[in-house]
């Protein structure tokens, strides 16, 4: 049996309590739940709408982040995958176990996505336009 595919581009849709990331065929890839009422959000361990939207937007970027253009090295792609997997695990722990506060998940995702080493690896695999190396 061949592995299941989720063709790009991925898009984001909004439901009353979640954002849904879907592949090009409309297949749901991820649900990111939120709660608008702050007290309920704390008791339900859910993110705010804005936090969930930012996480969903970053998840929707994964196919672009993980594609391997000609000339990219496996080390660059592996570096990207490892960092994205770290954020994914953090998000999973928050959603499934309530281990992390929503603000901590968002802060970690933002920190990882701005790491110089990750930005360099993304540049090296062609994620950024030519002649625009990250600082």
C-alpha cells in the first residue's frame, strides 16, 4: 500500500471553534482549536482565536517548507524537519495533554521559525528567493 499523500497547496478554513488546515483536495490535515472567551479558554486549555490562526497558518506552510528543490542537501531538509517536528510535538502535547499554555506554544513556534540556523537551512533549500540570505 502506498503512503497517503496530502498535496499542496494547503489552505485554512475556519469553523466556530477551530481552524482546519486542508490539502489541495480538501482533505483535512489538522484541526487547531480555540476558544474566544478567556476564562473558558483557560479551563479548556485552548488557544485564543489569534493564537490558533497563527499556528494553523504555520502548519499550512509545511509543504513549502519541506519540499526539496534540486540541489538541496538532505542535511538542510533534515534540520528543517527536526525543528518543525519539535513545534509539532509541543502543539500535540498542548492539545492532547494540556501540558503547555497556548502562549508558550505560540512563543516557541515563533522562536523556532526565526532561528538563524533554521532560516539559513530554509534559504539553502530554496525557500527564500535568491540573493536574499537571512540575517
